[in-house]
């Protein structure tokens, strides 16, 4: 039971936050005509399959929001390793 609680705690710490999902969807709705186009961009940006915005970690979401707002990739990409 304790191990399961630890796993849930870790997942919560790294899981994308609802406000990040909202930010990404708001920004992307102006740039991409549909969901598939957004997901293709996410896959290209992260170099991995993305089936949903909810698949992103909190850190990935932060990096993506930074890029979408500034046009600059973050210097440190924790998800790239």
C-alpha cells in the first residue's frame, strides 16, 4: 500500500496541471486548425509519440508553453534525456 501511495505521489508531482492544459489548448487553438495538427506538432517538438496533451509531464508542458509564447526553445530540456 505504501509503494502505491508513493507512485501516486510521484505521478501527481510530474503530471501536467489542468491550467497548463488550458494554456496549451488556448495558445494552440489560434495556431493549429485541429487536434491532429496539434498532436503532430507536439510529436515533432518532443521527438516522441503524444496521443493527448494529458500525456505530457508538468516539465514538458512548461517547456512547450515557454516555446509557444516566446518562439525560443528552453536551454534545458529535461524530457530530452
